[in-house]
């Protein structure tokens, strides 16, 4: 699946994860929302769609930083 094939919000979330991941590591939902310019509910919905897409685009990773901000998200490895 190409980014161009995603909806506007899904593409914004995908790009936000990719940009943050390169600079600061896997982002939390709030980081993704801020970077994508979306509210948390819309970001959460887009992340959910990308987590369950075929092929899988994102994957959820436990946050090892010991914060209460929830999981972090990474781009799924390309196969």
C-alpha cells in the first residue's frame, strides 16, 4: 500500500509517525496528533485503521520509558 492510497487523515498520521520516528524514536499518540495536526480522537481512529490494515502499516510497541502516556507506534517493517 502506498501513502497516496490512504485517506488524508491516515496519510497525515503515517507521515507524522515516520517523521517523529526518524528524529526522536517511536512517538506516543499525543505526539502523532500534534505532528499530524489532528485531535486525539481522529488520530486514534487513524492509528487503529493503520494498525489493522492489510498489509500492516503500523505496529504498537510497549513504552519502555516508564511514563503513563501509553504505547508508542512505529512503522511496520516492509516485507
